[in-house]
C-alpha cells in the first residue's frame, strides 16, 4: 500500500492538484495576513506555475511577512 501511495504522489496529476490547492490556501492566508490590496493581487498572479516545493517554502516564509513588500522580495529572490 505504501508503494502505491508513493507512486500516486509522483504523478503529474497529483502534483497539479497539490499545487492548485496550495495556491488557494496561500492566497487566503496572505489576504488575511496582509489585507486585500492591489499590490498583493499582482503578486498572487505569480504563484501559478510555481513548483510544489516552492509553494511549501512560501507557506513557511509568510509567517515572517509583515507586508506585501516582504512577499514581493521573496518572489523576486526565487
């Protein structure tokens, strides 16, 4: 059973779903933390297409963000 689970997580389909769900969650968290503002909405458009590992890293980093500039700087450094 463990082998099947590992194989499933390696599929492109699984990765795409995980990426989409991560983006939805990160968007909600960032809007709540930073507030809805035009600069944030522009930055959020950069999330689609990011690999799952990068989205996971962002999920940890947003705990330290104080404003949208922190997010923009993080995105620019990736």
